[in-house]
């Protein structure tokens, strides 16, 4: 094994490092909930999530190199399998909007038990904010014409519920 490592040329080592960095970039392209589901080292997961907030080109390049360095400690085949699995699970992630819509519709029925169920499942939500948005949606509904565009309050409520579902 040591002979194999020593026999690699500098060009070959660079190509392998670049391949690991590119694999890390594929991982970085995943959504945060998907990153949390796959089994990778915690420091790599943290770096991938933090990398999403970097806007400077120079800093992003440095961060990609950092991710490449972290990737050296990971089996690339396991990462490739995790990526394939994440891609196959992606349609399940698209089910969240329908779950969000279901919660919105349940809240709009006006049943207090639905509000309590939502707050019990997602305790980080603010009851007064949810009630205000539901009231606003109900006020806007009768006066809205064809209802082709969702109201601002409905969009806000959907965003709040979607954020709670992703956590």
C-alpha cells in the first residue's frame, strides 16, 4: 500500500484531490435537510452548511478547498452512494409542500384542535403570529376574486410552516 502511494505522481495526486473537491461540491449542492439525513462526518456536514452562506468568490474558493481537505478523511464511494440515495429521496422532499398545504388548510378550518396539534408537533412556532395570519387569510378570502394568486398572509404562513417542517 505504501509503495502504491509513493508511486503516484504529483499530477495524479492533484487529480485525486480535485475529484474529492468536486464530490464535495456535489454534496454542497444538496439542501440542508438532505445533508442532515446522510451519514457524513459532523465537521464535513457543518462545513457544507456554512458554505451555503459564503458570498465572496475568494472565500468560496478557499472554503471549497477546505471541503476538499475534509473529504480526504471520507471514503468517496460512501459519499457517492449517499448522493445517489439523496437523489432518490428527493421526490419525497418535494412532498413537503403538500404537507405544508395540508397544515394551512387544517388551520383555516378554524378548529382550535388543529392549531394545538401544529403547536404540539412544532413547539418553536408562535401562536399569536399563526392566529393573526389565519385571521388575515380568512378576511382576504371572501373579497378575493378568482383566487389565482395566494395572499401575502397565506405565503407567509406557508413559509413559517415549511421552515418548521425542515427543522
